[in-house]
C-alpha cells in the first residue's frame, strides 16, 4: 500500500486516493488544427517510464483535491509532491 | 476428479547457447509470446536462424505469474477471431509438441450480478454463437449445477443472476507450456539466450539492423518485441511511443485442498476469478493496481478486496489459508486489445498490449507475429490490431464488453 502525503491533509493510505495517470498533459491549444495522428497522441499515448514519473492523484476520500506526485515506478518511492502546474524543480530529467 | 501428476521433466529441455554475432530474426523477450513467435517463425516460415533474447530466465515474467485462464468468448469479431484461433491451436498443441501440459477444458463461467450484466452477457453469448464460439447463457440454478460451490442465494449483496458458460475454455500449466515451446524451438535450431538484456537498437536511417545487449551487439535481419510489461521501455529505446501503460497485476494461491472446484469462475462485478489447479491450490486473481508500476508487486488492499469478493461467492473458502501472493507487470492498452503491428522503425515489429489477458492467446499471438515478421505484412488475424487503429478510431473495445479481466 502506498503512503501518499496530500498537500492539504497530510499522509494518508493509498485507499483514500484516486489515480489520475500522467501529469501535465495539456489540452491542445488549437483543437481544430490537430490531425488524426495528433489526436491519437493526445488521447491515447502517455509516457510509461520505468523510473521517475510525474502523475496525478486525487484525494477522493478526503479533501477531493487533485495534486501531483513524482514517483519512481520501479521502486515506488515517492520523490516529490506538489500542486498545480509548478514543475518538479528538484527532479531534472523527469518526463512531463 | 482425479488428475495424474504432470510428467517429470528432464534436467535440460534446451541448450544454453552463447549469442552468435548475427541472426535472421531476433525476438526480444523469452515469455510465452516470444517463444511462440520463434516456434512459428521456424515451423511455418522455415526461418531457423533465430535468437530469443531474454533478460532474466526463460518464462520468468508474466508467463510464470498468470492464472492460466484460456477462453475465447470475447465480444467483437476481431477478438473472437484471434482468441478462437488460439483456442483451436491449444487443442492441438499437446500432441503437436508431444508434451502434456495439462490443458484442461473444464469450462468458464462469467457471472452476471446486475441487470446490465445480464444484458451484456446475453448479447455476448449471441455474438459468440454467430462467430462459431461455443457459448451458453445459464440461469442461477444451472450455474449451481456446473459449479455447486458458487453461492447462488438471492440473499447476498450481489446475487448471481446467471452466467455465460464456455465449455471449451479452461486452464493449462503455464510453466509446462513454456517448456514445451522452448524444447520445440530448440529442436528447430532456435537459440534461446538467457541473461541477455536488450539495451538499445542500432539503426541505419529508419531501419533496425542490430540490437545492443548486455552480451554484446547482435545483428538482425528483423526484430520482434515480445516484452509484455516492458514494451514501452523497449519502444522508447527504439525511438517511438506505444499507447500502453504498465500496471502491477497480482494473483494468489491457497494451500492445497481436495478437488472442490470443477470449472473456472470469473466475476467482473465483484472482481475476482477462481479456479483450482491440478495439484489442488485455489488460484485467484483480480484487477490491476491503479497506478503505473514496474515493481512486480502491488498493494495489499487489492488482495483484500479480491478475497472479500471470493468469500461472498464461495462461502466454503472461509477457512482456506492463503499460501502465496505475487505480481507481474502488464501493459494495458486503451481498448483492452493487443497490438501486433509494424512500428515507425523499419524491420521492427511489436507484439504487446495484451494487458491482463494474453496467456490464452499465446499460440495465436506467436502465429500472427511470426507471419508479420516473416512477410512484412500482417496476418488476417492481426490486421485489425495494428497501431493505426488509434488514429483511425477503429478501436476494438473489449473493456467490459468481453468480461475482460483475464
Ligand atoms: C497475475 C497475472 C495473472 C494473469 N492471468 C491471466 C489469465 O488467467 N489468462 C490470460 O490469458 N492471461 C493472464 N495474464 C496475462 C498474461 O500473463 C500475459 O498477457 C502474457 O503472459 C504476456 O506474454 P508473455 O508470456 O510473452 O510475457 P512475459 O512472460 O512477461 O514475457 C516478456 C519477457 O520479456 C523479457 N524482457 C523485458 N524486457 C527485456 C529486455 N530489455 N531484453 C530482454 N528481455 C526482456 C521479460 O524478462 C519477460 O520474460 C495474467 C498476468 C498476470 C501478471
Ligand atoms: Zn486531502
């Protein structure tokens, strides 16, 4: 069981959270301009590294707010927790 | 129900060769799919200068970790075609490979617990029949006849409202399947190379010409990826992305018990599936852990949830002891269907995205992948499963539709 620290509520068990997948996937700036291939990328293709990964979690059984976590998908170590679009500055090289 | 023990196997079923400097075809990943690909490359296409490169030991990945459910009762035509092709191959393989890997066609029940489940299930039964796949709808009393230990009482939280039944479905001994395929590959001249991790791809412009490995560079005419949970990692090395996410998937077994469970029972709604292995252990699995993970382990609450579901369906398991839990890494695609496809890199093909349910497809995946690698063209079976479908929108959405768990 992962132990994740909600930025607002503090450390809670994984069962209080909902997983949201890769963080910082922007909505296309000009959706009408996208080709089918670009839409496919936007909808279906996400990074899937074995290592540090910036991902979204929602504290569904608590404050119900979304936040971001950089977690190592090989060791499951939580490397950083942050809110909003702020980049995880202490983790250079993390794919966002 | 008494089944003889699996045959004792000799110490060595295949050679343990060092890699040569060059092969006509290289298959990355020595799980079931990689072995089946090599087997059919040699057998169907006469290509025998092949290496299967495995970073660990042969079939130590998902092939050693799955719950061995084999069935073909998927909803969509494309899926029916490939899974039913696989099931027919399974029916012949023990004789063809001269290896009794205990393929036991004991049937599978997919339970329905809600009105929507009932509608989806009867629709799937009809679709299966149209595709020549054996399927029936059973009422609760008929479910109890097939599997007397399932609780069909209406007084439970999610009563059993009926089930689909595929009599030809079943289970097999996964390790023995791998060994049978490995021995056959070896006899056909395939080099099965263990402790050989692929760490990079050498390209001549857009064409792959060699792989870098922990045992040196190996030239290749054509390369096929069959790396299951690590498909994305290899694709990234080769310079492209795959629409899959890797998740932990867990399973567990109980201590050994007398035979009590004559079939396979799956329930998507309460989220558990159960069979009893030949030796007597109850084998149970559930869904993936929600997060991306390469750790070959998941979280305990997933196991707890699955045990709760198992106990509701099988009150008789109340005193059973859990012996062992484990996890694998499964590469889940957006439509819960596989990808057997050309890639942006010439001469590099990918077989992946089988997620939680690729064991049953092992022979068909190998057959189609071998055809694709040997001819450069998809087989009719895998044409719909190409990467292009994510851009054209022709998804083959088996999430829910096919009682997809395993
Ligand atoms: C707990 C669990 C239960 C399951 N239950 C079922 C079920 O009941 N029915 C069903 O149909 N399916 C089931 N599955 C899914 C099934 O196991 C997989 O879809 C299938 O095994 C994948 O194909 P494979 O056997 O080739 O994979 P694997 O056996 O995982 O083979 C991939 C191989 O690639 C190797 N590899 C990875 N990276 C590299 C590299 N860089 N270089 C060299 N080698 C590399 C790995 O070490 C591994 O051996 C289950 C899976 C799990 C984890
Ligand atoms: Zn919170």
